C-alpha cells in the first residue's frame, strides 16, 4: 500500500496536468476561460460562473461527444 501511495505521489508531482487536477497549482485566467463552460444558458451557450467543477467537465464531455454544440 505504501508503494502505491509513493508511486501516486511521484506521478502527481511529475505531471503539470495532474498537479492542476489535484488542485496542487492554481490555474491561470486563460485556463479558467477555456475550462469554465458551465452552466449553460437557455440556448445551450456557456454562461461561466468563475468556478471549474464537475458541471464544466460534463459540458466538455457532452461537447466532445457531439451531444451539444455552441
């Protein structure tokens, strides 16, 4: 178990994307602008709320799958 934790820690600190997803670094305003797409308004256009959360991840996934477009 300790070996798994050490490997996880090593991977988390070695990859900037993982650092960001684990909230180990603060995203830039540009990154927030690209990722903050939820909630959607009545016409399914992004209405950013200044927070990156699971809602943003779902909107990005739906867009990637072609379920929504904007």
